C-alpha cells in the first residue's frame, strides 16, 4: 500500500464494532465490570458536564491542520476546532514540562506552586482542580505522564491514577511499564499512546451515574518522537520548510546534546510530525467513544500542549526561552451544551493557569482565591468578551541546561524580556516582526517603548502575574 493510500485509510470513520475491536480484549480485561456502550451513562451530565482534559507534550501551536500546517494530518483535533473554539494566542507561563503541568492542575504560576523546573519536587499540599471536583461528587482519573520531580504523590481526590516512572518519568513510546494505583503493571499495548487511550476509554465507559473528570496526559510528542510502525515514514516525502537560520545539526551542538535529540533535525522533525498524527488518531478514538455513549453534548473537552517547541528558529531546539515557538501552545475547547457559535478562532490571550478556573466555573464550583488564572467561560459564551492585555512569563534555572533565568511581559503587540545574567534585555514588535528576529532594545524605537514595558513587567512580578483584566 502506498503511503498516500495508507494515510487516507487511517482516518475513515469507524463503526461501533470497529471501535470496540481497536480497544481489544486487553482493555476489556482491565476490570470485571461490563463495558456500557448503551449511551445511558451520565444521566445527570446535563446539569454538570463531564470533563476530559487532554494534555500533550511539546506540541507547538501551529502544528495542526486547523492551524494551517502544510502537511501534518490532525483530522480529529480539526474536528474539535470545528465543534468548539480554537484559541490562536494560547501560552504557558513557564515553558518547561514540570512547571507547566503543575500550573495546569493548580491554576497557579510556578512561583506559587513551587515546581520551578524539572528538579524541584511537587508539594503534596498543593490543591488540584481534580481534588475540588472529587469533593463535588465527580469520579476522577489521572492517566499518563505525571513527570514532576520527587516520589509519585498520593493525589488527593483522584480515584484512578495511572502513570509511569521509567526514564525519569518521561516514559517510553514502546513497552512502557506502568504504575496503576500504586502497583506496577506492564503495558498491554506496545505503543504508549494507544495504551493510555485504552485506559481513558475504559474509565469513561464505566461511569454510569456520577459525572467524570479525566486528565489524559500523553507522553507524545516528546522526544524520541517515535511513531507506531504503521505510521513510520508517513512524512518522508513532505517538504519541510524549516527556518532558514537553522543549522541542520543544531540538535547535536552547543550543549544541545543535553536535550537528547540525536540526529539531523530533518529526520527528527519528520518523526515528530508522524508521532503527532498517531496521537491525533487516538484522540479520534476518544471522541468516538463520547459519541457512542451519547455524552458528547454534555462533555467539556479541552486539548492543550504543555509547551511549544523550537525546530531551528533562533537556531535553537527544545523550549525554555520566551520566544513564541517555545511559549505558544495549541488550545481547543469544545462544549456543545454551552458554545453556541462553534468553529470560531478566538484571538484572546489565554494561559495554562486558566484551565483549572475554567473547569471549576463550568462545573458550578466557585474559583478559589488562590488560583491566579481566569475562567474562559465568558469568551466561550461570547466572542466579543474582553480578554487580558498582558501577562507574565518566568523561567527559572534548570541545571544542566544553559538557558539563563529570565522573566518577560507579553502584550498583544510587544514582548519585553529581562535576563538575570549580564545578557541585555530584548524587545520585539510582534506585529511587524512575528518571528522575533529584530531586537529593538537600544534602538530609538526601543528606547521609546522600553520604559512602559519595563514598568508593566515590574507590576506583573509584584502582583504574582495577576493582571486585573
């Protein structure tokens, strides 16, 4: 079969029996309970929505068909965008796995929740939105990559906790051993993205009365960027159009070996794109499950990446820096019961710290005062709702990486970055220079803009990131 015909057949709509066969007998054996495909689950969900939060790793904002990528196939993320709202200006407050993941769960910045890099441990006294929902009668599950330093926590308010600790919590794409509710178990599927999806489907299908909250946290698409065998080489002939400033071997020079990206950038990038399509395929299985259970309308689905990724821009790989490719993420919200004008693209600047407040307000729970994000429900209800005008970015030292600690303010039109080292500040006009190639700091225009942006950055730092917008 040609690659073209193969990729075409991957995305044909599947019937109910075909979807069940994908899950397989292994998934059915996860518990002795029946597999309720009757569509009667969640009788009360019209009052309180189910929650499905899908979090990917290192998925940058522009790598989706609905975001205009020239060849990456993401038909199921595209479906979410058609049936919901896609935020084209979504960001993380710290572009690094562990801090960002803690911000999603707590609705707070890294300086508040304390996970400042990939070395500082999660504090068990932190409150997550799952804990609050459990107190409100939700059945809760965290399935997938935890990847915060320290021992695996006893997550309060989580009924079902599936994760992995191998490779420092990064997990493996193939044959990844799991920790299921504190017990070690082998993976039943060879490919980790399929395995985690199986377990999420199993949990959702078994919730017959109480509303559920599932956090599905994928390893994909973190390096080593390995697709499943049937998608290997899917994009071998695709024209890459990588940035002109990129060194083809940037992943292997200037300290970048710490990032674990061995090989030429073009080879790694093609695998990254194929692994992304593999994850999208599994998202399709999840969406079909909601359809077959009859709960699509009353399920709030949020899809996001934990940070962006450089593919040679600024001659960089990985993330961490406050440039757009690093801090900007895909962010899609679908909730048919609430969103009356689906398919729109929202220009509002939204952050990872906004997820927890949004979920809590959507479920009728008040947003705790300790949360530093903002609920997005006003924007989901009304396209003309106002949004924030500026926000704070922060990056802390993360040994052994050579990225200097820095803070930044990002407005709708400009970005100003200050470093803790002797490196001079940087200032960019994002309207005229979206690629951030021309640092205005020290220029006549920069001297005009810098005082206002510096003062705004100081106010944001002093307020802990709260803008008052």
